[in-house]
C-alpha cells in the first residue's frame, strides 16, 4: 500500500493535472469494479488532502450519479429491480425526506445507486435530479474525505453506536404522512 501511495504522490508531482483526472475517472468506473464510494473518498483524502480530495470526490460521485441517471433511463428493467428493492427496504408508500436521503447517502452499507433511484423518484426532471444529487453528494465527499482515518481507527462498539445514532436520526427525520393511491387502496385482489 505504501508503494502505491508513493507512486501516486510521485505522479501528482510530475504531472499535477493527470492525477485528479484519473481519480475522477476512477469514481466513474467504480460501480463496475464493485468498490465502495467511501473507500475512494478516503483515498482521495489521503492523496489530495481535505480540500482537493473532497472537491475531486464531489466531482467524481456527481458525474457517476449523472451517468447513472441516463443509464437507468435506457434500462427500464433494471430501474424496476432497483425500485422493488427500494420498496422492500422502505415500504411501498413511504416517501423519504431530503434529510433522510442525505443520511442514506453517507451511510456506508446503503448502495450508492439505490439512493440515486430514490432521488430519481423524488424529482420530476433531470435538472432537479442534478441539483439534489450534488446536494446529497456534498456531505458524502466531505465526511469520508475528512474523517477517513478516523473511521478506520474506530473500535467495533463505536461503529455500532454511530450506526444506532444514524438510525435514530433517520427515524426522527422521516415524513409523517403516507400517500395511498386509489388503486392501491381498492386493489382488484381485495375485491374478490
């Protein structure tokens, strides 16, 4: 690992514009390599420092979200699979609030693109999606870039306490209303 960091820092010194572009590109191809977003953001903090690491991570995850938006629109069956997963996790009629989405985005065990599906469902068009995507990616990029080493040094009991606090805040920030559609309330299955 030290050799890789030394190579990356040597590349940054010899070609300062190549390293950020490679890092942003790595964010874009990350879903195909099954690498968690948090790992790449932590690496960005180690390589570029807090300010530039967070900025490059924000650009990378936002580009990844935008590419996912267009990709998922081309593949409706994949969108349906993500939608069913969202319904299983959060309920069919439960709509998440923006603070809940922000918490989901920084929660390490929630799939990054599942949150993107939630954002797609919350918005009416691409412009709204892009705005909410940038807004939800800022805490992710800043938090994992700045606290990367801190997260790695946590003990298991501290991780459980942190996750319990996130779940409690997630519950407290929920929307207090449920919207039932007429068709769901009077489904044909119930009329038999």
